[in-house]
């Protein structure tokens, strides 16, 4: 297995699109219920937790870039084979792919739960999964350029959803945000930790890096994408705190959807139905990018054609979703995925960077010794 890759020009993407990729892979089902979990930990100072999470996430991405720059054109899989050797490196990289499978399944299950609660309670899991995964699989079959193009297109198609928040914004009670600075530091940090599941996804940079054509212009779109995601999360959380009562927010499972449902416009009825259907377009970039990363990762590690892996993963997902019939099962699985995200996405990049630097120094010292 080659550590550094040579990507054909027709498969390369411009750094500009990383702005849309970061937004597309971060904003999904997590943000629907994020205000409740952040508020449960940090209460009125939830905005501080989000700001700390933003700064920390920027630090993590910066460390990821430093790690990738130690190689000419390597990705997550190549780096692990270089650091740990072929067998252990492939094993650890396979666990990374498995984490993406967990993320994919948790997003899918959460959206299925939303559809069954707000729209069609008796609709079987496999029906919703089949409809969604048909679109996702078709996009992944087109390759990396189609994956990026779909992410860009779905962003443009769903951007209007943010303007619906204007109605609950003008009806929120600003006194619910007061008094400020009442939460303790451990509570604020716990609120920061509660954002892990919502803002994870940017680790896709580890896999997409070799495909980026103009890497010297990568930082601006990446950090702008992160800023956009956190601004949306901050706005949604502040509106949720102001709109719901302090006790009410802790008992609302889908705060963002309730905000959309409460919006009232004279020219349209049952806006919540439209929003829930449109939200599928929001989660599709999540699912497309994650499915592509899984199939591409297996191709890199084990030389299995991506199309074959795609069929296997799709069949596996269609089977597994039927084992989740109750909301507590989905909740427990999502909590497990959130815990994995905290360690894999927000902690492990620092460990990996340290190992890469140590390996580089060891090689340099060994080379100078033999000379």
C-alpha cells in the first residue's frame, strides 16, 4: 500500500469546495437536538460552551493540517501504515472506517425517528432507509467529484431554512438568557463536550487532503466553513433558550424542529411537514460523504473495488436498521457514537501528530547516525 498518493487531475478538487464540505458534513441531525444537551450542562452560559468548542475545534483542525503537511500527499490510511506498520496500521484505520459506519447509521436512525414522530408513525425503517440510501448510493457511484458537487448543490437548496428562524427569533424572551456567567467552569466544559456529536465530521479532511488541488489555499475555506457551522449552532441555541422556558428546553427533544413548527406564515400551512422533508437534503451530504469515505477507505486498505464495497455496505445498512425499533435504542446508539466522536475526532489528532513528529525525528536521527 502506497503511503503517498498520486491523484489524477480529473479527480482533484479545489480548496474552495472544502467550505461546503465542512458545512455539509457537520450540519445534520445533531443540531436538531443540540440546544437541549448543551443547555442541560451549561444552562444560560451555553453560548460560552459553544465559543470554547469553536476555538478548540480550530485547534484540532490546525493540528490535523500540521500532521498532513509532514507528508507529500498522504491521507489517514497512509499515515497509519507509515507509523504503525502494515498490519497494525490497517487495523487502526479499519476501526476509523467502523466509526464512520457508526456515524452513518446514527444519522440515518435519528432522521428515521424524526420522520416517524412528526410525519408517518407506521412507516417501516427499511422503507425510509431504502429511499434515502438509493440517493446516497447513486451519488457515491459517481465518484469524488459527484460527491463534492452534490454537497455544494444541497447546501444551496437548503440555505433558505435558516430564514424560517426569524419568526421564533422575534418572539423569544431575552430575559431567559439572564443572568450571565452563572454556570461553573466544569459545567461550561461539560456543555462544550456536549457539542462533540453535532460538530464532528470535519475529520474527513484526513481522507480528502490528497484530492485537494491547491493546498496552499486550504486554510481560508476550512476555517470559514467551521465558523459558519458554529454561528448556526450558536444562533439556534440562543433562540432555543430565549423561546422556550428554562425548564421547557430541558424536556424538548427536537428543539430546532419545534422552532420550525412554531413558525407561522400567512402564505403557507403545515410548514413543519415541508421542513422535515427538506431536512433530508440537509443530512444527505453527511451520508454521502461518510459512505464515500467508508468505501474509499476499504479500497485503499484492502484493494477491494469501491462498487463492491458500496453494495455490501448498503445491504448491511438495510438489514441493521430493522433492529432499532424503539427510541431508547436509537438514543443509546447515538450516545455511543457521540462518545466515540469525542475521543476519535477531538483527542486522537493530537496523539497522531505527536507520533508523526516522533517518527520523523527518529528517522532523522537514525539517518544521521548511519552517515
